[in-house]
C-alpha cells in the first residue's frame, strides 16, 4: 500500500517487522537507528508509515 492511512483515526497503531519479529513502534521527532533501517506499517490498514519512528519500550506498554 501507499503511505496514506485510511483508518478513521490516522496511524492508530504502528508496527515494524525486524528479523521476522513484529514490534510495536510509535512516532518519533527525528530518525532513529530503527527507522533508518526498517519500515513501519499501520496495523489497521497496512499503509506504510514513512515518518520517523521508534520502538515502544516494554515497560511503557499498557497491560
């Protein structure tokens, strides 16, 4: 898909596939090593997220 999210709320959840493992990611203000090497996708509609992102730390995720 292209880089246009068609979800009701744009970019509701993002993920990146890194070495076959799916990681939750979130927008970042600037490029990170992860966003420089990998692509991120919208978990809702599958659109490619073409902006900087970072992985979500395990301790910040809601249970």
